[in-house]
C-alpha cells in the first residue's frame, strides 16, 4: 500500500550517532523503507547529515512542514517536534529530571544562577507539551517513561503505547573471574548512579566479602577519587575508559549494576542480559520492565545505596545453580528485542484503520 510519510525531527543522523534516540530514528526509517518499499518518506529537519539519501523522497527544512503537511497520509515525529499521528518520546520530561536529579534547595539556587538555562529547558518542555497533546499516538520505551508522559504532559493513557527499542545482541563468550565482578557503565557519573554505587560498595564492605566493581568511567575525577579513598573501597573498585567493544565488557562481568537516577529504558541492561549477565536495577529505571526480581536479576526501591547494597549481597550469596538459572533467564528475557519486531509494531500502527489522519 502506497503511503506518503513525513518524518519530522530536530536532529537526524545516519552515522556518528550522538545518542540512542538519534540512532533509533535511523533504524526506524531504514526498517520502514525495507519492509514497505512503497512508503514515500520525506524528511523535515534543520540539522541533518544524510549518507543514505535513498531512504528519502525529499528533504525539507522544518519551517516548510506547515505548508506541506496536508500532502501526507501519515506524520511521524521525534520528541513531539510537531503535532503528528505518531510521536516517539525517548527521554524523560524536564520536571521529572528535576525531581529525580535535584532537591528543593539545589533547584532554588540553580534557577537563580543558571536562570537562562532553566528558562530554555522550561520553554522546550512547554512547547513539547503543547505538541504532544495534539498527537494521535505517543510511543514510549518503558512503563516509567509512560507514567512520566501521563503525569507531566497530560496525555491520556489510551493514546500511549509502550514499544521497547531494539538492542544489539552480543555473542556469549563468558570470561571467568577470580572474584565475583559487578560492572557499571557510568560515563554520566551522577545520573548513572555512580555515587550511589560507591556508597553501596562502602556498605557491602562491612559484610567482609570479596568482590570487585568495574566502572566504565575515567578515574581522573577528583571527587570520585576522593570518595573512593574516604570510603576506603579502593581494593573493590576498578575504573576503565569508554569501551569500543561492549560485548567484551558484558562477558567480563558477572552482574551489571544500573542504579541510575534517570533512565527511560536502559539499553546497557538489555545488552548485558543478551549475553546472560544478570542485572540489578532500581524500580524507577526503564530496565525494570524486563529485569524480573529474583529471575534474571534483582529490582530494588527505597533508599538507593542501602537497597542496592542489599541486592548486591543477595547475588553474592546465591548458589551456583541459582546463578546459572539467572543467566539462562537473562538471555530469554530480551529475545524479542530485535529491529524487525520494533519496526513491525510501527508498521502495524500505521496500517491500522485508526491511523487514518483525515487530512
């Protein structure tokens, strides 16, 4: 079936992806064109780098969209750039991020000393809110992100749908460890829960158990080095740089930690599960949708560092048989997170009777 589709986004790249959301746009559009060659896709974007022009019929600046939108059977947008038939939201709202990353006193001073940045983020949020409330369908990646959309953007629940993004599935080549080894990807140290992990290690140290935690994070941050020394946890911590081969990293650890303060989905957790690596995550992370407590990892809530420490102790204390069962469950839990399944769900939405725009 022929369909003329407009895809509207602020940033489009088909190489050198700056974020997971930008990469996801490329995966989605490639998949739509591959599965339905009769789709004619026009791109509306002001900041684009297109190495695969065969995907698109034409490319326009966003300002042209208002004059041309009546020409299309279907409008897709990223982050509710414009009112559309389907918009895909990758990130949490500004109010949610403030709530999870800050406290009232800190936020008060932030509004004073970073007023221009605060006003810009607030205006972006209000613009997105206006657009998203006019979209027919809002796609999100997880339950926690859906709750944010309902609470902070005011979208009705029947207009939202959860479609988890596809993940890269790595080969299982487990490397044996002398000590049980946890891993955490913490390039954004505060947001990824790096400080929570340090305090949890200090707490777990009291159990007199041998273990190691490998941080993907440069070790030259003074505050981090100071805390490691202050807590007396240097023997438990190893810091490594950004990894070119994440599959090797996942295979080198026995359990992945995801204590992020803000995590709409948790691609790292899904990738780790694909090689049979159990995951410990917070219940406010998107990964809690597919990490099942006691089955393929552990999910905690409440006091962050004490709860994380307790779950780390649990996995250190289980039998080899129980741990092996967790590894098997980990692989099967993400067995359907492939590109083809992801794109199929979008195609089904677009071809459904309710997708008729009436334009």
